[in-house]
């Protein structure tokens, strides 16, 4: 049984709602930090997460490289300043090389990588080059499909029995396939995305709307086997970012497929997420934790969920239960990010958003900034600023 929404905003007043001026002020701070980082990264990219508040510089080899270029495209959309477009376009060459030479693409994160950097280019400029590069990435993602089970394998070698699984994050990778289907009119992309989506939904979402991070399949008969976590606290808990990937991934599926069933699923995973928000409306890194547990927050999960809920609000019917409460909670969450998590100590290599968690178990990026948190924070601000042209 999915939960009713229990997290409420009691007596909303004028301070609940963010004004256009407040959004513009937050974006102006973001732009100042981006300008510092353009010089700092030069031809390189930020590491996935900061170390002591500053990003290391890396080449185009991580699952996260698309976000920096996506940030540049957002800056261009907001300012129309050609300098951002120029740098974003320069990065496209390295994404072309990466997919043509198959550099570190042995995983499913082609959507994160190419939607924010290259599909965005195509949607903004109409570049045929960008279209071709993003289609190569879509083909690479399709090549990871396991027909026996009907899912796109997340990580590792396709013959590795220990990696015969899908993960919840993939909900953000399949929009690349829906986009590819749209621009090529080749249904193979959409068919694979549909099968994968259905299997993700059937396995990782529990009856109460909480989620598993990953789900294994039997390699022999293709049947779903068991849910396990990699980045969450435990197999039975709900990793906050995994839950947020579902809060955003389901609306993106709806955007392409218009399936009414998605509304119910969205309500299930979103209410579970929102009901566990602590006092400041930004989750701890796993939803098992709450105030008093002395655990770090994951600000990026808050930013991702804001984008997902904002996307679904465009599609939910007026009569949908709690639609107005979702709006109030969105304002509360984004205000909290602006007031309590946005970085105001601007310096070269610093993030836009503080207090995220990359991987608690491995100790990577714990209570640090991370580049997807930065990207989704800026996307959330853009969604509040205008009727944002969706990259996904
Ligand atoms: N997709 C990997 C992560 O969310 O950390």
C-alpha cells in the first residue's frame, strides 16, 4: 500500500513561496561560481565530488562528466552569453572521442553523460553533429540490453554473472533512448527502453513505495532474484538518491509515454520520499535516517527530487490528490537548498551546492559537493525561473 502524504506545510505564508527575485539572486551566485570554475577547469572536468570543498580536475572518464557541460548549457540558456555556448561546444569533441573510442563506457550511465552534454546541444542549437554523437551513445546503451530478463545491465562485463542486475539510477539513462526513438523514428530504442522501464518498476519499487537500489536477475531463466544495495545503508533501506532517481525518472517516462499508471507510481515513491524529509526539508543520505541520527545530508537528492516533482506537476491532473501540497513542498525544499546548502564562499573549484554524499560506504564525497548536485540545483532554479526547455 502506498503511503498518503503526511509531510505537510502548515499555514503557508508569503515566505513559503520563492519570488522571481530570489530565484534570480540564487542564479547570479551560481553564475559567479561557474565563471570561476571555467578558468579553474580549463580543458578538464570536475571529479564527481569535491575533496575538502574543492573539485579535483579530471579528464572525460567518469560517469559524471556530462553534468559540467550541462551546467554550461544552463548558463547559456539563462544568460544567452555566447561564451558559455562556446565552451560547451568545445567539450562536445571530447564526448565524440569518448563514444567513438569507447573510453570508459562499459556501463549504463550513457544517459547521464550524453543527455546533459550532447542532447542538450542538439535541443538548443539543432546541431547535426550533436545528434549523431548522442545517437552513438544511445546505440552503446542499447548494446547493454540483456534479452534474458529484459533489462539494461548497469555495470561491468555483460558475461559477468555477478553483475546480472539493473539499478534504479537507470531511470535517468533511458530518456536518451526515448529521445533517440523520437529523432530517428526507429522503434528499437523505445522497445528496449519500455522493457527495461517495466522491469525496473516491477522489481525495485516495494509495495509501500520505498525502493531497492539494485535488483539481480537469474542469468539462466531471466527471472528477478533479489534486491540489494550498493550505495544505500542496507538492502532493506531506501537510499535517498536512488529514491530521488525514481521521483524524477517516472515523470520522464510519462513525458514520453503518457501512461496513466505512472501517476500512481509517482505518488508512491514521491510520498515515501517527502514523508521522510527532516525539519529542513532536505534528506539524509538514506531515508532510514532522520534528525538526531547524526548522519550527513545528501543535498543532491533534494535537488533531483525537486526537478522530478516540478516535471510531474506539468502533467498531473488538477484533481490529483496532494497536487497543491507538492507545490508547497517544492518551494520549501528549494528555499532550504538556497538558504542552507548553496555555496556562498565562492572560490575556484568550489561546488554550487554543499553537503552531498557520493558513496558513504567507500567514504567518497561524504558531506561534500558533487557535480550532479550542482547540475540539478541549477536545473531546479531554471525550472522555477521559466518554462525550462527540458534536456531529458
Ligand atoms: N548514479 C550514481 C549515483 O547516483 O551515485
